[in-house]
């Protein structure tokens, strides 16, 4: 099991590094289609049950049952959800991690909320920067560091997450209070037949599709 866990950790790291490198070189492909966000949330929660159980945390799915389809890259949505849920579990010592959805006529809003130590207000605007990580020690009430060191990381997971949401024409932000926890919130456009419109514009000429002249 230890070997398996180590391999899973390395695979996650490699995938994050690959996504980061592609983003840096503007070579990442976003293949948007209709995606059942409820199904992906359910699958991602299921994939983190063991990690949550080890820390005795509750994983709560409060996604609305009638949440509509979104227009997004399925693989990237899974990557975003996994990154946020993984982070929430990693930085929470007790309590719960809750995933919720809201929606309107234009977008679906997904939130991942934890009951962890929270993030200082002056650090919130810096989240999502490449290699940026919150200070290792958490500030106490009297500005004395509490004897808790934050888990290690590369600082690339949130950079990838923030970038992918924006590439899919969504928005992402963070709400947090020290001692109460953090909430990562992102939006993704609703599916309105965009891929059908896109397919109509695709040329049937093989050379044109490859970017070559006739």
C-alpha cells in the first residue's frame, strides 16, 4: 500500500508538472464538450474517500441534483476538482470538506469548502501564482506561529487549477478566514450546444484541418 501511495503521489506530481509546462508554453489543448458535472463531482469524491477517512474527515456532497450540463474539457474539470479536493483534505486536520453547486442561466458555480486553518487575508490575492505557497507556519491569535507546519507541495497545483478555469472561460476565487477554513469557488459556462456550432465551422478538407494550404 505504501508503494502504491508513493506511485500515486508521483503520478500526480508528473501530471501537474506536465500541465504547468504546457500552460507556460501556451500549448495546452482545451477540448470542450458537454460534461455532466454532477457525475464528475461524485467520481472525484469517491476517489478521495480513503484519504479523508485516514484523517477522520467527512466528505460531503451537496451538489444540487438538477445542476445542468457544463461546457468544458472533461479531463481538465476532473483535474481541477481533484486538485481542490486534494488540497482541502491536505490542509484540514478535523471537520469536513464540502462540495456544492449553484447555477443560473449562464453558468454553474462549484465550491470546495473545508474546515481547516484558513489562509491569511493578505495571502489570498497571491494564490494561483506559479510556485507560490502560503507560509509554512500558521499565525496564532497573538501573531505567534502555531506549532503546525503546512504540508509540503510544489506550489503548482493551484497555478494549474486557476489557469485551467480561466482557459475554459470561467472565474475562480477564494474566501477564507483564519481558524475557520477556506472555500475555493469557480464557475464554468453552461452547455448550450456550443460543440454543435463548432462542428459546423470545421472544414471537411483534410489539408485545411491540418493548417495546410490547398
